[in-house]
C-alpha cells in the first residue's frame, strides 16, 4: 500500500519547518512597542505644520487605564512618540481649534523611512469643511536602530 517513510524524509520536514521559521524571523518587520516618527503636513499646501499636539492611545486603551503618549510637531512637522504594544493606535491631532482623528495599524508601519505595501494610516474623523476631509496629511515610520529599511 504505502511505502515506508525513510529516515531522511522524516528528518527533512522538521528541518524545513525550522529553516522557514528562522528565515521568517530574520526578515520580519518589528512589531509592537517602539518609537515612531510622525510627519504632519497641511493637506492643501503640502507644507509642514508646527505645533500640532498628537495624543496616541491603544484602541480601547482609555478603558484599560492606559496612559496616552503625547508629542508636539516641530518646525519641520515632525514628532517622535512612543507607542505601546497596542496593535491599533488611535491618533488625535489638535491645533488651532482643529481636531482630527486617525487610526494606525502598527504591524503595517514601515521601518526607518521605508515604504509600507499597505497604508498603515486611516482617517477616522477629518476636520475639514465637511467634517470628513482631512486638514492634515500624515506619514509614519518606525524608528529602529541599524541600517534596515523596509522596501
């Protein structure tokens, strides 16, 4: 009926699984807690926006009593902020009586200025004239030590 499984083939499968797991771990994108660089630009002019207060919480983090992370953009529109291992992050942006809300999916964020294949940012509540359009354009990247850049 069935041929006996040889010792080599019995050994090959576990070795192959270990090799795939090892290679996957070497090339995976860091996920979870870390430092993230957020760049805020005016949606109409494309110019950096200084003084935007950013408050980040894990989705549902307030109900768990998690402390929000806060940062303010500099004159280049940049702010670095520490995210916890939240998975999904609620970003609230405040400036000049404008409030805008975004959602970030952490495991989609590119590393060291690289490009993500799927946009990790999604507008939740815009602050434009109709309430649904964004006042800001955001870019986000995870800041990691070393030379790795996501493509």
